[in-house]
């Protein structure tokens, strides 16, 4: 015994990159990637506008028809 602590990651051939699952890889490459932020914001805004239009029409659709 030399009195020194064992080296980290000595057994197993060194540090390996942790395995990532599909969702983590997708999130990093498609959702938070700087080159795709503009498109993701456009998709989010259009989805919110679409959902808002549906909610508005369901709640106030009777006001859109003329009352004769």
C-alpha cells in the first residue's frame, strides 16, 4: 500500500459519457437549440392563438351570429 487514494475511474477504462435517453437528446437538439428558437416561438404563438380562438368561439359563439 502506497498510502495514496485510488484514482477515480481507474477500473472501467475511464470516464464515459452518460447515456442519454431519446427525450433528453430531442430536448437539447430541437427545443433549446439556439438556431431553432425562432421557429419554436412561432409554433408556440400560433398554437396559443389557435387554442384561444377555439376557447373564444365556444364561450362567445352566440354573439357572432346576428340576432334577428
